[in-house]
C-alpha cells in the first residue's frame, strides 16, 4: 500500500486530528497483519512518525505491550539503512503502541504487483539490498522469521526497509514462538518447510523467504501456490521447483541456481548464511550450476520423454511403424 494517507475506514479506531497520547493523528497508512499503522505528529519531538496500534482482535491481549517492547528492543539493537528504526513504545488508555520512523515510498507488495517480472539485474540488485539488511540482523543474532513483501517498504530512492519484527527471534527469547502467533501470521507463501513443521527457524529460514521473494521478482508469482494455505504449505514440503532459466526469459542458469539453493527444502543444503548468498549475487558468473539437476524439475516436455511410460509407448510406436511398412511392402509386391 502506498504511504499516501488514505481516508479512515469506519472500522479504524482513530480519526484524523484525534490526539493519542502525545501524538496527533494525521492519517491511516495501512492495516498490517495484526495492527493499524497511522501517520502521526509527535507533539513532543515536532516530528512526523509512524504509530503502530494493535488490531481490535488483539487489543485486550496483555502480552501485546510486551511484544511491542520487544519489537522496539530488536530495532534498537540494529542500525542499518535496510532496517526500520524504532523510536519508542508506550501505553495510552490501556492501548499499547509502537513508534517508528516514518518511511516514505511504497510497500514492496505494490512493486511486486506492478513491476514483475522484473528485469533480472534489477531483481538481483533489490534482493541483494534486502540480504544486506538481513545479514545485519543475523550478525546481531536476530532472525526476522516473517520476511515477505508486505513487511518491506521501498523508499523513493529504491532503498528497501525491512519492518515488522513482531515475530523476530532473538538470542535467549523464548516467549513469543512462531506457533502461538502463526494463526495471525498471514500468508504461508514465504514460509520455509521447517517453519511449516513447527520449528523455531534460524538464519536459513529468512534465507528461504528471500529466495521466494527473488523467485517472485523474477517471475511475478511465488514458487509454490495453491487454492488455500494448506495446499501452499504442502507444496513447500513436497512441490517441485521449475528451472527458472528454462521457463523465464532472461534468467541465466547461474541465477536460477542461486534461487534453487535458497529454496532447498533441507536448510543444510541452502547457503549457510546471507553473506554466502550475497557473495554469489555479486559474482553470478562464477556460480556453479550443478545444483540445477537435482534441485529443479526438468521441464515438462523433457520429463514426458524420459518418463517410464515412454518404454511401452515407444515399443508400440515401433511395432505400428513396422506393420505399416510391411503392409506397404506387400502392396508394392502385388503391383
Ligand atoms: N514506519 C512506517 N512507515 C510507513 N509505512 C509503514 C511503517 N510501518 C509500517 N508501515 C506500513 O504498515 C503495514 C503494516 O505494518 P507492520 O509493522 O507489518 O504491521 P503488522 O505487524 O500488523 O503486520 C506495512 O506493510 C507497511 O505498509
Ligand atoms: Mg506485517
């Protein structure tokens, strides 16, 4: 969603010009998975900020205040152009809230909708910048665990900014597990197989999600799709990956190999960390493409000709050809 202020909907809690603690509401920016984001003027600092206020569904949840505190703590641990900056948190009228720096630009979801398939060089460039931000998180022992275009803003200068550390895993954190938030976590399109299986996830879980994003940037759709969440999850666990260099014009085998490595089902077979991925994105000409043979499905035509069914079909065709040839031969003899 664009960060242009949109009119309040009737379900929005706050209205333009309302005062909420020391903030004056200027507009509703977006509705997230579990919260509403407002553009607000901070009467104390004299700056415009983004105010995150929990959705009605979780507003009475006593753990929410603590979650926002943690989200702020995570953001304060980090300092990187690709990471949203946290400014504060608080509670007003029993409603917890989180204050973050206002980011201009638009949601990456909008860019994906409008501009994909993206030129491979641009897709690589954008992915690399997001990988850089995630490497910074991982170097500080923070795993995001909810990397998806909805949680990334693209600034006017093209700089991606990763937000929403609501599900982030930090060293020693054990209270907020993925399991107890997964009901509200939204789309499974970016969920790694180990997350689907209920594991906490590690840096390679974020790497998988970034692989899904790169795939989507290159093709315009995520690699695993289905009619409902369960179908998508089943695809993540069992579905075959197409060879991007065969199905998507302009994608080199090297870039297809990078995507395939990010999307390996077994985390041990993915890149070990974001730095290894960044290295390959920066040196695409040196990427080994051997992985494509085992990590991707051959294209359907090739698979058809190589399928075991082709043996009896092949024999039948040969027999038929022999019979026809014989018939023609006999006919010729009779003349
Ligand atoms: N600081 C910000 N500046 C501009 N837009 C923001 C900011 N923070 C969030 N948004 C917008 O609000 C949406 C929801 O924010 P997010 O933190 O992901 O909430 P949730 O945890 O409910 O998913 C984002 O997708 C983004 O479009
Ligand atoms: Mg979100």
